[in-house]
C-alpha cells in the first residue's frame, strides 16, 4: 500500500506503479545527457528498462530548499524474473519497493524534502518512453 502523507510523493509512486505493473525489469542503468543545453538537464538519470522495451526514466529534482533524489537502487537478482504487481513505500516515502506477488524485486532509497510546502517543486520527474521496433 502506498502511504498518503504527501500528495506529490504519492502521485510519483502511483505514476511509477502504472508504468511498471505487469512487466518484468530487463535492466536498470544510470545515464547522462552530455548534449543537454543546461547543466541541470544532464542527469544522471536512473532508467528502468522493462521486458517490452519501455524505458522509465527517474529524474532527481531540486528547487531551492525542496528536492527529490534517488540515493540507491537495489535490485534483487533472484526475483527479477517475476512480473511486477505493485509499488509500495515505507518510512514517509524514503523507501520504495517494486514488488512481485511473492517478493520484492527492487528497493529504492529516496531522499526528499518539500522545503517550504507548496512553494517549491519536488518529486521525481518521471518520463516513460517506448523503444520503436
């Protein structure tokens, strides 16, 4: 179950869940965009590639005193062949779990702060794209 203490972080977790449920993780990578016009657009980004070629890019955000940062992505290799059934969070959205029916597939450690509430932006930038055949 996704906690409901913060609408922005809950929306992020729900969006991630909608992008990954029903698929398997094919790979996880950290990427940068060396051609970005501005330094804050360069990344690094964490990219989860799913079994159908969909890429889910998680972008850290920072806006003055508010931010969201993926500090660690820990994949359980013995569970990676299971279909994703959900995303849950714990510890006020500081630990996220990508789940299968019987076990956690991955854990994400997330640092975040809303800063001055409702004034600054925070939460992951999440982009979903499909690789064309």
